[in-house]
C-alpha cells in the first residue's frame, strides 16, 4: 500500500461546560487520503478490493460528498479556495482526513484537508464542516507549526448544533498526521469556554486486512455517528438546553481563519 494514504484509529471526545455539563466519547477511525493517489489511474481503488472510488463497496470514497459536492476533482477545488484566501500553495500534496462511506453510507461532521508545500512543509489546513441539515462550510487557515503543533483561530459563522449560537470563536490545536494525528477544538462565547472536542488516532497501514478488522471492531461506524448525534440531541433537550433557530448559511463557501499564538492547553487537548 502506498505510504501517503493511511488509516487512523482512535477516539472522539466532546465536553460541553455550560449551561449544564454534557460529555461523550466514542471509538472511531478515519482514512487519510492523498488526493493525488485517489486521482491516479492505478490509485487506491485499484489496489484495494474492499475500497472503491465513486462506486459501492464495503468501504468507498465519493467525490460528491466533499467540496461543492458537484463530484468535480477535489484538488482544484481546494487549491482555488487557498488562492482566494491568499494562501500560497505551490502544488504540494493535499491529504484529506475523513471517515469513508461504509456500505454506501457516510456522514462526516468534520473532514480536514492538510495542504503541504512541495518541500513537505505544511502551509494550510481546511476544516470542512457538515451539519445534519445538509449544509457545508469550510474554515481555511494558514499553518505555522510550533514544536510540531499547529494553532489556529476562526470566528464561528456556520450553524452546526441547534444548542449553540453563532456568537463564538474556535481555537484549533492540531498535531498533523504522522505516527498519530489529533485535532482539538475549543469554542468560546462572551461568557467563556463553551465546548471542547478532540479527535485523535494512531496510524495504521491502509490495507484490506486492516479494513476487515475495523469492520469487526467498529461495525457500521458512520451510521452510528448519525445515530449518536440525534441521541445526544435528545439528551440535551432532556437537560432543557435552549434550542436555537437555524440561521441562514453563509453566502461564501469558506471563512478565513488565522494562525494563533500559543495558549494553555485545555483538559481535552492532546
């Protein structure tokens, strides 16, 4: 199997601090897909029997699940976004961390593009957020690594949960994919810290054997993600957390974030 693409097996944790505490933790896995590898004629789908591109299989990747959802190649879409954001990218690798379709079904609350220069240095990240209302929005931020850790900020403009408003700011603390990957997100409003979430995983070679093993250890993962979102929504309603109306989606497809100064790590951060 080619080395640029891989699996990451780990856990997602989420903690809400106000107005009443609420927490969750689930075992999950992601694929890290190099967009050049999946675009090659003899790419990933040609090397794996259990993984296909744009057709049904046990595991699959569908271009139309991402970007503008037109099904057009993703690399030009990401490069156009970076150029519009004023972030220089010289054609280096772009790798997407996301959950695959499993038996034809997928829902990804967060998919992350790691955009590299040709010399291997990271120049930007694109956080593609999907909500359960069928909408998508991206946060684009330049990358400045500090001791192997990436810190970025962005104002919240996209409706994700009916239990949180838009008057918030995100802080990202990221360890880019290597032997492990982690993405920690803190969100604060005018009263302070509201939520903290972190996904983290260990690298596993992408192979049919590994995919079969994950089918046993993480059965119907993507369906469980959607079920968990609705289950926890019911629990938040039971806790009488305020339900907020759904605002209009941003007219622009992405929001530009910024590199952030080092800050103290929260309890859920790696």
